[in-house]
């Protein structure tokens, strides 16, 4: 890994067993899932908190996954799709399967939410495993998997993004890829919101979860990774970094109180893009940071480490503790749900998610990541200068960000 120190880069050894996590990115994950927990627990107060947390996750995901894809291209001159999707499965599926398994057992045995009586337990598991929750479905599914729409948006994006990225890199058209992708996402979002307003205002929840509504966040995160050398240089000065940090945090903090953010066109058109821009700045600041993050951020780092399971479990835990409703949560129920969620998330990280990490390590051991014969060692300088995001090997001076 290369770390930016001023304007120089220090090259670390190429072969490492595990890519280290950036503490700054874990702080962002922790803050994002914390916003989601606030939005779930006190929706009347933090009306925009849930979607703000999700937007931060989208931007962060776009950055990190595009980094993984570019690293593959740099080392192998191609994207190894099988390996990419296998790694995604090792990371995501164990915790998801455990959630859906527990949900099915609880509902089939106790019917707390009435899903067994409605006959939708099977459909719910199908929609969850198939990453379909963001799409209009011909059958009903449980409220318990409501938050899974964000996972569906991400996975559908990553079905098409790798191929588009390779095509753009081969033609050195990364800028056009970002521009056209953003234009398409904005156009589809605009069309869906206008159709909702004109034809069916009551379907705001459907438009809210569509993959086109928030896809711009993933694209902005990807753009940040493609042009991070240039973007990181914008935050070279300490005062500028501090101003960007405080400004972005202030924007996101204000937007978590945005009234009816999940159904207001003003948020779709203004609040959402503004939050995406602020989140992109924060991801850029966190990814370019070279000094140790302050110790007082340790709780956020720890929460960020278990953020995936915390995100999965909080909503169904609230429903089960509050008799199938998320409205007017008693303070004791809200706090209890957060504590139970954190406990489950820690257990998940050390059990089912650990199994996924072990499976990935064995997979990588069986199919080692061998470098392309034409690729130079990261410590060697390539004689040619390449544009950021080029399909050809990049100079060693560009920082590498670990996969989150």
C-alpha cells in the first residue's frame, strides 16, 4: 500500500496477507450506520437520518468497489468477474442468510409480524436472497426486510458497472462514462419522481427504493476513485481539509432533520444530491488521510467494523420488540433495540461473517492472485505517465486504498 506523505508516496511491501482497513473509512461507516439507527429509532425527529446514512454508504461503496475493479485491471489487464463476485458473496451472503434464516424461524414459529398468516415468509426470503427488494414485485414481502432495498441497489449496480468500466478504460473514456452514467441516473430519477407526482403520489415509497433514485451516489463514489489523484490534491492544505470536513459534516447533520425526506421531491432533487456531494468530500478526506485518526473516534470505528450486520438487523429487531410497528417507539424499546442490534452485530462479525472471511481466504489460497507478467512491482516507477484510471499500470506514486 502506498501512503501519501505530503506530495511523496511511501511504498509498502507488495505481498501482504490482508489489506489493512483505513480507520477513517470505518469512522464514516460508523457514522452512517449510526444515522440509520437514529432514523429507525426516532423517525419523527431524525426524518432524514436513514437516507443520509444510506447515501454515505452508497458513495463509500462506489469508491471501494471501483478501487477493487481498478486494482484487478492494473494487475491482470482485465476484471476477473468470477473472483470479484465470489468475494462479494463471501462478504455479504453469510450475514444475509443468517438474518433471513432467523426471520423465517421466528415468523414460522411465533408469527410475531403476522407474516406466516399472510403466507409471505417464503416470498420474503426469496426477495431477500435474490436482491429484489428495490423493485416492484408481483407479491407482498415482509416489512422486516425493508432496509434490504439498499443492498439490492448496490448489487444490481455491480452487475453492470464492471463491464462499463472496462469498456471506458480500454477507450480511455472514463470522463464520458461518469458523465453519461450520471446523466442517465438523473434522468431516470426525474422521470420516476414526476410520474409519481402526476400519476400516483401515494407510491412515494416505491420511487424511494428504486435503483435509479440514489444510483448517482454510487457513480459519484466511483468518480472519486477514478480521479482520486486530482481530488486528493485539492485537500493538501490543513485549513482547506478542515473547512471541507466541517462544511460537509454540517450539511449532512442539517439534512438528517429534513422533513419527510423519503417522500418529498425537494429532497430527491436537492437534498439527495447535496448529501451525495458532502459524502463524496468526506470519503475523499478519509481515504487520503495519512495521520492516525483521533482516539475519540474509536467508538465510531468499532461501530463501522460491524456496520453491515447492524444495518441488517436493526429494523427487524425493532419490529419484533414493538409488536410489528415502527411508529411511536417507546424510549425503552428504541434504546433496547439499538443495544440488541449492536450485540447481534458483534456476534455476527465473530461468527457467520468470520466464516465468510475464512472461506474467502481458502478461496484465495486455492486460486492465488498472481500478477500479470507485464505488471511491474509497485515499488518500481513505470517510465510512462498514465491518466488516472487508465487500464495500463499506474505509477507507484498513486495511493492505494484497502478494500473495506
